[in-house]
C-alpha cells in the first residue's frame, strides 16, 4: 500500500455515484490508440514523437492534431483525420483491448454498496459501448458520456460537468476515478473528489488528487466498498 493511500481519508458513504474514466482505468487500450494515431498521421507525412503521444493520453484528438500539424486544423480536416484514427482503432481494439486488473471487481463492489455508476471517456461512443460489453458491465453502467461529442474534452471540466448534469447530482455527491493527468484535472475542475489509480499515479504530477494508488489492489485496501445499508440516502 502506498504512502499516499495510507494518509488519505475516503468515506464511500458520502457518495451516491462513481464516475469512471475508461481507457487506462477500466481497460488497457491506450496502446491501440497510439498505434492508430501513428498509422493514420503517417498518411499525412507526420510522425508524432513519443513525448507528444504521452502528453495527450486521456485527451481528445483536437489538441493532439493541432500540435502535431503545427497549426489549428479546419473542423473538416480534423474530423476527417479523427474518423480515420477511430476506424483504425476499430480494427485493433477487439483484439488488443484488455481489462485493467481489479477494476471490474472494485466497480462491482461499488454497485453492491448501492452507488450509481457512470463512465466519462474521451473515446467515441461506439468504443465506450464495446468496452462496456467486453467487461460485462452493461447492466450496471447507468450512463456513458463521450467527450468526442462535446465542444471541448478533457482536461476541460465539461465532460465531467456534463456527466454530473445527466446524473442530476451535485459534485459533492459523486467521485471520479482516473488514470491520466488530463482526466484527473478535468474531474478536479468539475469539483469532484478525484481518485487517481494506475502506474505512476502516486507521482508528483497527481499531487492534487486526494487519493492515489498504483493499482486497484491499493484501493481494495483503503477504499473498500461497504454494504449498501451504509450509504447515506439523504445525499
């Protein structure tokens, strides 16, 4: 168990819902998106550096493409390239996407504790739906929000604010689970208690997150779901 988790205090009974990121949080798929970005942008004579790819993990395509091309692209060109990247990802996701160890079990523990579950992801909706189906979570995920359908994506707070609005909950009644700095910044900016979980999430870049761990095994030690009778229905 990490020092950050030992020092954190987290009372699940304060919350009515948990909002999960998808890529890197529930499923390992960033390597697929990286492959798709490299393959498609090569058609335009571009080769993104590893640093650029890493900097845009958990974010939408707009800023990535503008930075790669060195100028703001027209909406039409950005959409055309983005559609190609999404289509390329479609080819590989079913074969290369894998569950994050412990994520599903921890999520189901929250369901047993009476919490509502939502997913707020930068991925296109079809990829969110495919991952939910692969994980066998269709019956427990109440809401999915795709940042690809919004005017701005993570790290802007809008994706999480939209999720809260559709859940009809104030920020203090939900918490977010993220694995990337842009995603965590988005959740934090929306006023959510933010859990950062995944390799590297105990590093200084995540100091603004009150609860951090390198894996879901850490959360099972420190933030174990309780029986639903312990959840406060008045929130």
